C-alpha cells in the first residue's frame, strides 16, 4: 500500500489528537498513581497534530474503504503551551459510508508514565473523505504505566481549531 499524507486532522488525534488553551490540573502531575491514591483526577491538555498518514486498502479506489489505516502523532501541551508529552496511535476504518467509523488505539505519553486508550470514532467521514472538523468523541482508558498504572476512565476529545484538539482525561 502506498501511504497518502493528510494535512487535515482527520481521525485519531486530534489524537491525540488530542485542541484555545485549557488548564492542566495541578494534580495531573503528582507522583502517585491514580489507582494507588484511589482518587478521581481530570487532566486537560491540548493536542497539536504533527504527523498523519493514511494507508488505503485500495489506493486507486474511492477515498475511504473498510480496512484503511491512519497513523497519527500529536504533541501534548499544557495551559502555557509548553510541551508535556505526545500521542501516537492508529485507526482502522470499519465503515466508509453513512458518516464513517474508525476503531482507534492511542497511547498518551506524559510525565511519569503512559495512558492507553481505545474506542470507536463515528461520523469522521463525509462522502468517504475525512470531515473538517471531526465531531467530538470519547474513548476508554484501557490501562497505563508508571503513575498511571492500572488507570481506568475515559478521554474526551474535541476539535477546537484546525489540527488542534482538547483532550479531557478523566481518571477514575
């Protein structure tokens, strides 16, 4: 497959990607894990898309086909626009019609550990092409490392500017 480079935010970042500045809670950068503390935490970050490549199943066919893959990478910024991490992930097109759908797996690398998230993103395609902007979506936190060991919760992503998403990480 020949990759197609995309300039728009498209699917996963937004994660990503994962975007007006929102505050990062002071508790977001503490040294204990969310699980060990047994507390609820919310981390809000801005994701700025840095790379996105789409690998179509049928490069000569329609713009999107079931099985197409998108690989994304975004920088994660705090409220002062300081880089505090990054996202990396892949999405697979599961439905190319009726608004489209993709199943995405994304890793958020942050100070002290990583968070893994996974889930469906709906309504990302219009006539087989990525929408601008993609609609908001929620993905499940499936685990983590370091201070995010055994993390659970969800990540809400909403596009706030071209190639920019706000990620609200809600840790149980």
